[in-house]
């Protein structure tokens, strides 16, 4: 993997471990010579992961919608800042630029980005690894809910397994490096249940 897109909060959250792990992820990407693609801001977890990359000699590419420039203040030290018009263009550009995706703690925007990438993978639009760094159990309830989707017959287990999860950065990156995408479609028939 040459580039990884990281989706995460433009806020830091109340747990210090979110910021420290975001920074450590950035440091690890730089040390592995993996470029960062992210939302382009210098605030919150977004800023922490970018600083982790940049402070360790790595490259960080930001993708920021014009209308967010005043709210998510653009990081000034980025390798490259790409300005787009809409949130959808942002997600499309981030997908185009990366070889895989990692989600860190965040809010609705982070989940929107994560689930759009999962949906695209499920539909066969890409075969990239999609991962969650489950810092301090942040995503436990979400992971449990994906199991409910499987149990209720609305998500195939093979599609649930597209979502790679780990509590440690190195393990997560190793899982991403070894990821093999499913070869079945998303549609579920009654006889599949």
C-alpha cells in the first residue's frame, strides 16, 4: 500500500487516547513510507494524524471542500491540498487517491465516509481494504450492530468480514496488507439465510 485514506473526527473527543493514537498512526504511516490522504484540516483527530505523518518526514495529502475552509481550517504544512466543491467529490477524490481506508473515532461524517467505502466495496466498485482502528473500544457497539445485520439476514457474513478491525496499529496495517476481497455479490436470497 502506497497511500491510505484516514477518516476521523475534526474534533478530538474527550479521551486523550484518541489523539495520541491518531498521532501514532501518522508516525507509523510515515515510518512505513505510506502516504496519508485525509480531510485536510489541522484540527481534531484530523490534525493529529497529519501532524504525526508530517513530523516524521511523511507525505500528507488533504482533500477539503471549499465551504469547509472556514470551519475545518486547512493544514498549512501539507504536501498537497486539493480543494473540491462538495462532500461527495471529497469522498470520491479520497477513494481515487488511496489503496485502503482506516477509520478512527469520529462522528456522523466519519461513519458516512466509512459506510460509503464499504458500500462501494460490497457493490464491487473497488477491492481496497477498509479498516477500523478500534481505539479504547470506541467502535464496539458498531461492530456488534454489523453482527445484528448478519443475524437478521440483511448483510452477508462475507460482506461483514470486509470490515477489518484491530485495537493496534501494526496489526491493523498487517491485516490490510494481507486483505483478500470477497468474490460474491451483495444480494441475499431467502435460501442464503
